[in-house]
């Protein structure tokens, strides 16, 4: 299964563990993330249209050093899925998705006709996030979530793309122990908007794993560990909460 992501740091969070988790589950998933920080759909359209080599190519959760364009990446493999997303700061504004998403969808269907276009729903910022664009949502996690949830669903409906519901799953898990951040629990974020390197990124990869394979996360033996935080210790009880949550949630 070959997955190409036209993304940014939020897709980088989403697939950091995906290849290793799939491998542990007996599934071969090869994933390439095209990383450009904070990239919006409008920027993706511009970079594709003018064949600009602006993306750092990351393969199977490892940070690469090759700079590449989308047209180059599309030609590199026979892709089964091409995934894209809106920049987090514009995720709640449906008008920011079009006509750019339509352009990307048409481009994918013409240049990678064997691939299915998938839309990845990003998540709302932490309640006390200091992100410079949080003011657009009145500095409210709930308002941001409500707006982005609506916008992503409408965008998916308009383009006929399936939606990976990461934003929904993050928001639901924030209402459970041990992630009740407003009551002294841990945050799924590491900086108010990007995912925690262990549990947040594991949650997202588990969502993608279930989405693309349909297999149980509870039955998957993978335990997250990352070169980005080599001394981090994974609490098996917390991991069990995430596994059970993903498996029991229908999407």
C-alpha cells in the first residue's frame, strides 16, 4: 500500500509511526510525506501549478533531506492513495478550501489515476494554545473544532473524497482520562498545536492504521519510541486507553 501525502507538519505528526505500526500488524504500508511548514491548500496549488520543488520528502516517518516537487513525487511511485489537508489555521473556513482543493483533486485524478484522493481532518488547538492564528477562533478550542469539523465534511462532500477523522478523534479523546487537560490531565499536544511526540502521534497513526487496514489497534503489538525523544518512556496504561478508544470508535 503506497500513500503519498501533500502536507505539512500536521501530516508529519500523523504518520510518524504509521509504517512501523503497519509492519507490526503484518501489513506493508509505505508512506511518503511531502513536508512544507504551515502549507495551505492555496500554497499547494501554487507549488503544483508551477512545479516548484518546495517540499522536504519524508519516507516512513523519517525526516529526509531531499527537496522535491509534487509532480516529481507523483512520478516516483504507483500511488494507491494521495492525501491532503488544509493548513490548521484556515481549517475552520470553508471558503479557504476552494477552488484550491478542486484543483488538487483534478490534478491527482489526471496524474495518478490509480490513486484515491483522501482528505485528512486536522485538529483544534489546545485550550491555552499560543498559536498566532488562534484568535481567528476566539481562542476557543470548541469553536475551532466545530468550525473545522463542518468545513472538512463539506469539503469532502464537495470533492467526493473520504475523510480521515483525526480532528474528531482528538477532540473526543480529550474528554477522557488521562487527557482531561483542563482538569490537570496530560495534553495530546506538545506545544499547543502539534501532537505530543509519543501519545499524540501514536493516536494519529493508530487512526490512519485503522482507516486504511480496518485492523484492530488493540491487537497490534507496536509500542511507540522515537529518535526525536529517545529518553521518553511509554506508559502502557495510557497506550491501552488510546488503543481501546480507537478500536471502539466507529468511523
